[in-house]
C-alpha cells in the first residue's frame, strides 16, 4: 500500500499506515466504510463482500488506533461481530491503554444475543458496551449489565451526542464508527462526524444487489468535506475525508 495524495510515497508498513491514519486530536470521531465503484454498500448483504486484503489491513489499523469501536446493533448482528483482536506486534501503539479497543453497540430495543462471542469473549479491561435509551426495558438493561457495560443516553431514543459524552467520560475519546448506514446518517445530521475513511472497491456490485448506500436516515443539507489523503493497493482507493 502506498500514498498517492497529498504526495506519492513508498510502500507503507503497519506503523507507516498507523501514522497515515493518526488521530488529529484527542477527541475525534471517524467513520469507516467501504463501497463499490457503483455506490453499493454491500454484496450479498454484507460489506465484507467488497473488502480486499488492503481494506482488512486498514480496518485492523483503525481499530488499533481507536479507544472504542462504535457500531449499530444491526451491523453487529449481520457482520457477526466479535471483540477486537490483540495485535502484539503493534502493542506500542496502545501504550497506556487496554490491548484492544472496546466495542460499543447502539441498541434501542436491546434485542441482543448475549451468548455470542461479542459478549462472552470480551476482555475484562475492554468489556463490550451497550448504548441504549431510558425507554429501553429496565429488566433487559439489568440483564445486559451482568455481561456488558451499559450506557443510557437519551429518553425516547438513543442520543448519540450524549452517548459520545458518556464514552469521553470513560476516557474513550478516539472513536471509530463502523456502521451501519443509519448510524452514519445520525452522526452526520447531528454534526458529530469529524472524518470519513472510505474504501472504494474496484467492484461493480451490479443492479442485482441491494443498492443501499453507506448512509441512510433523515434528510439533511449536504456537508462539504476535504479530501486529505488517498492510499492505493490492488486497485482499491483508501480515502480520508475531513469535515472540519
């Protein structure tokens, strides 16, 4: 993998890739998505169908750099999420922090399977976090609290701004959002998104696929972004867009 913008460069090892994606400041929210060349967010219902080795490498580096990975319950369920895996060779990038980022799952209804590895295999110092609202059934919140940390943010629905403040109160300020489209839509609409890291896959998903985009939800005015960096490998483009 090599940089082609802002200036062409040599091949990047994992530490060079970490430098390329370093957080600009302590409190920062980036969203990481992949899409096909014709704009589809998935192939056969999963984003993994668009990924290649380079995309998986960037995905792993972004997790190493983050304090917490934010994801909607639907995406976590569809993509069969597990806890982030330790990367001993990159341990220096997590000095002073747990070996892995915690996974924070947004769920209003708390329809969660607590027997999956996302909950049963999370390390004690990076327990899975469930973000919900006061409207969620109290008995389900209590049950989940035995297996995961629970953050209540908002009354009738999950308030993402309040959720991010609660994560920051725990020292989890460098946030990497991995989906899904509705979560990205809410973050963008709320002015909470600092950065979009977008992989463009050299794939035509075609009209037979669900043409879903990487963003969904309520309409909001267009948000101008700055293309700050582009990397490439095997025909894939790895773009960093900043909103501020």
